[in-house]
């Protein structure tokens, strides 16, 4: 069961992801979390750097969809200027929002990666859905809500167990 919390890849930020390599491996879709993955939880809009990254991913040939546990108002305010589809109130780690995203992109799980900052929601849900999971470091922990702070505490316990079992090594992060 603990293995479901282990991402396939760990990086500091989305900017550290080798999109060319993912594309060469056959991935065509990116399901990404919003808060603390793309921008801080209280940032309403994409930064210029993020806009450039998203445009670059699209130019590579990736479809992008945001799957967020946040409400429609928050997610649509962020995605509408970018013209990126989204699934809001996702209740990750449930499988259904990931399946919905795959349906919207008309892609299979084998063609899709999921990017997120939480093991308890993004990684667990992505792994349970058969996606290639990428864990990024959270952008602004101090802006997180109650449930996310609770999840972070649970993640610390899971990380301790993974380390004790030899399943988590810090040097694996790229």
C-alpha cells in the first residue's frame, strides 16, 4: 500500500520537468494540480514564467488540464485567461476526476502524466489511476488551508515509513 504514495519522478518545480523526454516516451497529456503546484495557493493568476512553460508544453504537443480540489470560482479564474480546461472540486485522491480528465483529453492513462505537490492527493490518485506521477515541491506552504496542512502531517508519517522500509531516498529527486 505504501508504494501508492511514491511518485515516479520528483522535481523541485514544473520548470525542472524534461518535457522533451516525456514526449519522446509517448506522453501526450498533462494533468496538473493548481495550488502550490503551478502557483501559490493565494495567487489568482499564472505568472509570466508559468505562461511561457504552459505555452511551451502545448507547442511540444501536450494537452493540459487542471484537476483541482478547489472550488469552481478559484479554478476558473485561473484557467479562463489561459484557455485551459479544468475539473474542479475533484476530491482527489478519488479516481473519477482523473478519469474525467482523460476523457476530456481523449487520452489513455499510459499517455498521461499527473503533476502535483501532494502525495496524499495527486500522487496517490494518479498512481491509483495508472498515470505517471510527478511530485513537485510546494510553492507556498504558508498559504495552505486546513486540509492541506493535515495532509502534510500525514505525508510526514508516510515518508518516515517509506524511509524506514528503504523505499524513499532523498537523492532520487531531480
